[in-house]
C-alpha cells in the first residue's frame, strides 16, 4: 500500500499572512469598480419596487388565492389535503357543514401565514378540487404588522388571477 506524501506549501511568512491572496482579490475588486465608474451604462441595477422585474415567468408562484365555482360558491371542500402537503405547516383550516348542498363541507376558517410559507406550491398541487392556486402575480407582499401576513378566507377569495387583471 503506497502512501503518497504531499508537500505542504505556505511555510514562509509571506504565504502565512495571505497578503498576496488579499491583494489579488482587492485588485480584481478595484478594477471592476474603476470600469463601472468610467461607464455607468453597463451597471445592471433595478429600482425595485418602483420598477418590477420583467423576467418573471408565468410559472412563478405568487401569493395564494382561493377559486370560485361557476355559481360563485367556494370551490374548497375542506379536505385538508393542502394543509397535509404543506412542508412548513402554514395552512390552518377549520371545516363546517355546507348549507347549499353542493358538497358535504366547506372551510369556515382558512388561513395561510405568508411568513411561514416557503412558496413551494405543494398546496396547489395537492388540492384535488383545484381550489387553491398561486397565480395572483403578487410576488412581493409588504405589511407593517405580523397579522397582515396571515391571509384569511375572505382575502384569499378576493385575490384574482394575474391573467384576469390584464
């Protein structure tokens, strides 16, 4: 069994201080800075949120919404599939009996905590009724209080699809 002995470099004081590596990195940084200072048109920046990004695809997942049936009733049947599939456990549903006779039950309480949500889309994929979608086009949700980040059933039903707004 052959053992390969690898020589260790960096025994000199110059190598142990890492000064050549630091100066090499600083040289790269200063050269980029000087190049951008001379020609500012090549700097790629966006004034977000005043200018929204234009490279967002239609498959990008935004804030959730609950859908309606053709007759205007809520499509959700409170089957808890979305809450079960959610890896961050941010969906809270409380079921009640349905009065209109379309299905057995409907959500009396349907809350999604956007601060806990990881926007994976697992809830939309797991829903057998296509009741929850993530196609609102709202990609930056801003609020001042924690309570504002918890979307209840009424707020989720009020959200419209991004394509409907155009």
